[in-house]
C-alpha cells in the first residue's frame, strides 16, 4: 500500500451542513415556518454575536449564553430591527423540526467505519441541542469518539479542538482528516497539521476520501 493511501486513519465529520442539508437552507426553512424574514434573522444573529467576537454561533455552541438567554436577545434584536414580536422559546426543538439527515453521507461513514477506519464527530454544538442531534443520528456503532465544542470548551477553527480530537483518535495530526462545510474550519484543521475536505456533497467528499482511506470504489 502506498504512503499516500495509508496516510489517513481518522475521519472526523462535522454535523450541521454535512450530516444535514446546508445550514443556510435549514435557516430558510425555519424562518419560513416561523414567518420571520430570513435576512432579518441573520442580521439579528450577527448583532447578538457581536459582543462575543462576531462568529454568529459562538454564543450558543461554546457556550457563552444559554439557549434561553440567546433566544431572549434574538427576540429583542428582531423587535428593534423589524418591529416583529417573536417568541423564540424552545428554539432548539423548533430548529430541529423537520430537519433532515444526509443519508448518503451517513452511509459513507458507516462504510468507512465497517472497513476499520476511525470515524468521529467533530462539531460546534450547543449543549441544548445534544438530545436533538442524537435523535437524528444514533452515534453508537458509528462514531468512535465525539468531540463537541460545548463539552471540551473549544470550537472550530481553534487549534485546541483539533489537538483534542487527534489525541482522542490516538493518531498524529497528519493522519486525521476533517470533513466540513465551512472553509474556515477546514483551514483551521490544516493549520493544525490535518488534512481537510471542504464538503459540498456526499458523492464528491467520498470520492476524495476513498483513495486516502484505501476504500474501494463503489459498485456501479
């Protein structure tokens, strides 16, 4: 086996936007259900995140705010910006309503895991969402390890979270690959010595990973 084909022993997959449809699409669906203009919702998220460094999800998934406090600040910002009276209580349950699993990517991860590849979940995840994602995807028998931002106190693209993940996998950084839909997270992984695959679709990501993992091409 060539060095290139044996270079990667641990695949770490993101959740939102990889094991689910693109997060932007989920946001559009949520706003449509709640009768909130999507641009106004995005703007409110940016304003709520501004005191915490600007990354719109950092207040939730580090976490710096509880979901309840974040929802209250969002409602106040939407009221200020649009005049809408919005109740965002129970946000996580409402966000996950009708959210779909990317079964094509889930299938590839199962194939890799069954072939003996280490498969982990590496996600910037709010603590209040921990039970919702587990209802969508049962981690037992699929993920060898979970590295979730709210549990480890670090988040992508920070170097620390990649160091923790490589340690959990028991392999050096250069034998890890991150699959993520956010380019900045991929860049953070590569800065930590990892490989990365910028996820745009299950078929494309699988095609890039198969030679790195020495997995056979799918039957046609």
